[in-house]
C-alpha cells in the first residue's frame, strides 16, 4: 500500500447552514423535546409544566444553534497550523484574513447563544405565569435569530470558501517531482510511464485542466500542473503566479520536458525560454528530458544539447520507452538520496 500523507485538510468542513435553516432545525428539535415532555408531565400543575417545557425548549434550541456553529470551528483546520502549500492556496482562493475573521464571528455567535440560552432557561424556570414562561422563550428565539442575522455575511463567506477548499488536491508528504514544459511535449505520457498508472486527476483552482498526480512506488510523488507551468510568465495572471508559489512548497525536483521535433507547436527557443523562467522560479534541482528523440536526427539533438550545457540532460522517448528506466533511476536516486 502507498504511504499515507496529508489529505486535503478542508474535506471535513461541515455544510454551512443559513440562519433560517439553523433556526428551523433548532425549532424542530425544541418542539420534539417539548412534545416528549408533555406526555410525561400529565397531571403536573400547569405553571410547573409550562416552566419545565419552556426551559427545556430554550436549552435545546440554544444547544442546537451553538453546537452547529461550534462544529464549523472544530471541523475547520487551523490556518496557522496548515502546511505552507495549503496555506498559500487558502490565501489565493479566499483570503486568510477574511477566513479567520468569519470563523471568529461564528465563535462569537456560538458563545453568545449558549450564554443567552442559560440565562433565558433560568428565567423560564422562575416564571410567574405560563404566559411569562413562553414569553421568555419567544424573546430568546428573537435574540438568537438576530445574532444569526448579524453573522449571515460570515456564514455565506464560509459556505463559498468551503465549496472551493474542499476540492483542493490531496498531496502526500513525500519527496515530490514536478513536471513542467509546454503543452503536447509528452508530459502526460511521461507521467503515466513513470508512475505505472493513469494519473490521479484532482480538481485544481487555477486551471480547468486539473492537477495530475502519480506515484513512483510508495516513496515518490509526481505532479504535473497543466495550465500553470506550461506557458511564459507574462501570460500568467496573478492567481496563477501565486499557484506557482504554492507548488514551490511541494517541489523537491523539476523534470522539464522538451520536444526537439517542435511538433508540439512551440519552437525550441520558446521552450528554452520557459525552461529559464521555471529555473528562476524554482530553486530546486532540474533535470531536462529531451523527449521524442525518435523523431529528430542526431545532429539536431547535438545542437539542442549544446544549448543545455548548464542543465542535467537525458534523452528519451516516452512513446517508445527509450531512456525511461535510466530517467526513473536518476529521479529515484536523487530524490531518495536528498530526502
């Protein structure tokens, strides 16, 4: 079995109810408790019965509202304790300050509703008439509804944040190889050949194409990032640049794939320029894989290799399985040696 790593920490965030949904849930639970109590309090004096029923309705409703709000806090990971990769993605996608502010508002509301529940339950228990007892319950309901209305913007923000964050990719805490290069140079094929399986496709917030993840054995994670590391810096928007920064926390090594045949639609000069940009962005070892060597002659390969003097280069054909065993050995030796 593959080693376990850190799953997406936001997958366990609960569904965020609206104030109306939360009040309805609390009301139904309160009515259920009241109904059960009425069947056990037959023959009890009216005032005592009213006090008991209203007190328990208040306590039940307060508990439902407070506990549901508190569940949001307890099931949401602490931003300050997140791994840098996930922390960077939260900042990019929703904003850390607003996220923390909204969670703080929810905690405030949970504590206040719980406090009011205790206060109004005691008032109901000391009520002088059944009407006064029910009046305290209605007053509690009104104040609780007002509190929830006050934090509605925070709940709405967290609901949207949850939908975005719960689909973040799951990455393992393993030595990681990040694949870069222009589209159609053979990255996906290489990923499949290196990992021995179809890549695992995860939703990724910065591109519609997804984050591709595969594994070499149990010890090495391989990540391909279509849409992020496959075009020049000036074509990327601010969010994508921050995505690159986030990926920088994962990468222990870069595998940059070149297509010397240029059938990918990009010239060698364009590909070399992208290689330089990736080199500047990621301060980790880089291996350059000249792919599709079966489609070009030896002289052309020598010309390209001459331009790659500053890099570690290996010639391969992902389609024809040429050089892949050697490439895999280099990756495994380097990543596990530096682990």
